[in-house]
C-alpha cells in the first residue's frame, strides 16, 4: 500500500514541515536532521529510498522524545526506528511516496 507523505506532520500540538536538504553530512550518517526552533525535519535529498524512510522515522522519534521529555539514547532511537520500519515496510507492505516533499 502506498502512503503519500504529507508536507507537514503534527505530533502533540506541534506541526513540523518535512523538507529535502542537499546539505546534510551523509558521510557521518546524517541522512536526517530535526530543527526544533524552525520546526523542520530535513531529509538528505540524495539518500536512497530506504534510508530516507529510516531517517524520517528516526527524526520523528527524536521529535517525540523532545515533546514528551523521554530520555532515550540515539542508539535506542536507531533501533526503534528500524523496528517500526520493519513493521511498516516488510510486514504491512507500506511504501512511502515522497512526491510532495520539496527543498
């Protein structure tokens, strides 16, 4: 099942814009980045589809951590994002469609 990603997501009472960014440091595995001040989730433009998906889930986990004041290590967020991805993509056969996301 294909799911078209919205340009904005809302977690709690906070709305964050999802955008592509060509300027993330992919050499350091920075395929995504969240900016709490500007309320933006940036995903590296050149990342392959599976890495874009994981990066988005990872940054959403950081957003949840920030909003709900949950202490979780970055390694744990990696594991949780991978687990959610496994469920969504491999078991429920969901495919994210990134067509509306822009720089």
